[in-house]
């Protein structure tokens, strides 16, 4: 069955090479007017003047965009959507002056989500995650990465990844699984008889091999940060992940600079994420590498931290920048991707074109999917989002609003 999207005021095509856009390439989101999009079997087959496509595909099912703006489906390349209860209480603790790491040291933060997730069944976690993903889709996201990382034991990490696998078949969205067993050192490995070295050995010798053997993840990620995993431990754990065929991601330089961004570049990680505390050498290392710098401005906003990632220095230095929600119960409980576009423009001082590229093709590149999704071009998956605005600049402008009216992944409806 052919489908034809017509009557869009603008089509934000993001057309260009099927790879991350770097530096000045990020400026041009290739916005077109009077343009229609045709798809067949879930793939885009033509993008061109509406008049021409209407006669070429006269039998296609019409989708009337009603004068809205059509974009590639948004690609949220960093989320922690598999968790149990919320952590709303921590927000007040932070307001009273307690830092993120101080809350973690007292057994809160990630540890409290771990305690909670361990009590829940796979069915229960699946039932909790499903409506969250539908809410993500309702804001225009059609591809989402989901991390494990609140289990921190073999069984609880496998349970989380199996929930992600079930979600992949339950929803039309494109879902990319990431193993984040190295999210923290679990509490039971912090005092005798068990040590952090024992947990790292468990990651290397049991968890990673099992996750890879069961093909439960595409990526391995780690929270490389002073007070969590050191650079040496990161090297070792990601080395094991790579040896088992997993691609690499790092939570890098989120709160303090430690050389994590440089390590991401050295290891050839697909992305280095957060980077609010990245150093000058870190910026230079990413700019000279193929690693996508994934910025998560909602996290710094929600934690009330004064410093956002230096998006301008990264882009002006020639790096490829993506943005994502970091949706998680501790530091970024939002499903609103367009709000991240607002923050990208108003806080990170990106242009609207850069923000749109960062949320689409560069997000796709951060997931190794830049040849499949993230642009509206022939051969690409029919992953689309329709916003009720007349001009693409309004997507970040109406901040916090829900303007996405419909979205599609592989041509199938995700929302609306
Ligand atoms: O990306 N920084 C590490 N991981 C998450 C937060 C996890 C949590 O606090 O539950 C993040 O911000
Ligand atoms: Fe994260």
C-alpha cells in the first residue's frame, strides 16, 4: 500500500549524507515547501513537488497534513525508561541543598531505583514502560533508545532487557536496547565480603557475555564519572563489551571533568553523552573523532545545575552533536522531546536548524541508524512526525506545548 503525505506547510527533510552531520553541516535542516512525501512498504519512495507526486501516486492513501510541519520522526538516543517508582521526593531534597551525588551516597538516587526494580516482575515492568513509551511517541519520538541499569545483578539486568525486547514487538516505534549494568556499583558490592572488583568481574565475565549471547543489547554504556566508575574501570568494562560485539556509549563528564570524553573518542565509542563538564581537550578530542556528542539539556535543567554542555564550542569546533531527553526517574523525568529543542536553542544557543538535525539524523547516528532513519529521503524508513505549527521555528518556540498531532514509524501510526 502506498501512502502520500500532502498539504504540509513545510517538510523538514534533513536531507543530506546518511551519517552524522558535523560542525557547519548541522545548520541546514533542508526545509522544503509545497512538498509531498510518498512511501511504500514502510519506506520513503519519493519526496518532491506535491503536484507531481499527486499525479504519480494517484492511487496512494492520502494523509492530509492540514498545513502543519512534517519532520523526520524524532530520535531519542538516550533514555532510561525501564524503572518502577518515581523519585519525586529527591527533587525537594535537592531544593534544600543536597547534591545529586550526596543523595546517591546516602543510598538514594540510582540505588533507590535499583532496590525498587529488583522487587518487580518482568510483567510489571513491561506494564509500567508501555504507557511511558506511548507518551514519548505522543511528542513526536519514533525511535527511542532504552537502557537497562536499575537492576545491577545478572537476573535483574536480564529482566530489564527482556522487557525492552517485549516492547520492541508491542509497539510500532523503533526501539534500541542498551546494557547499562555499569550504571553504579551496587550496594552489596561496597563492603566485605564482596568488593567493587568482584562486581566488575561479574560484568566482564558473566553479564556482558550473557547479554551478548542472548542478543539482548546493541550497545553497552557506563556511568564514567568521579565517584562512580573510573577511567581504568571504564576501559576494562567497555573492552569486554567490545570483545563481545557490543557497540559503545559512555555517560561522560556529566558533573565533573575527568577525561571521559577523551576516552570515548579514544575507544571509538558511537556516542559520549551529557558532557556538561567537558574540558577543552575533551571538546577537541570529540571534534576530531567520529563519536557523536549527545547533549541532555533537560538533565541540567532538572538538577538545577548552572552549567549546560558547551554546544557552541563543540559544533564550532567541528563535532557532531545530538540531543536527547535522558528520560529517567532521577535526573530527567520528561517525555517531552520538543522541550529539549527549546532548551537546545535557548540554553545551548543552537540554531533551530542545528537543533532539528541534532534531534533527527544525528540522534540516528548516535544509535548507528543514520542510514535508516533521521531524514525524509528516498530509501529511508517512513518515520515521520506531524506538528500543528506553520513554521518549523515554532516547534521549539511553543515551549512545553504538545504540538505533535500524529507520528509514524515504518509508515505505521505511532501516535494520533
Ligand atoms: O543520565 N547519570 C547517570 N544516569 C542517569 C541518572 C540516573 C538516575 O539518577 O536514576 C543520567 O542522568
Ligand atoms: Fe543517562
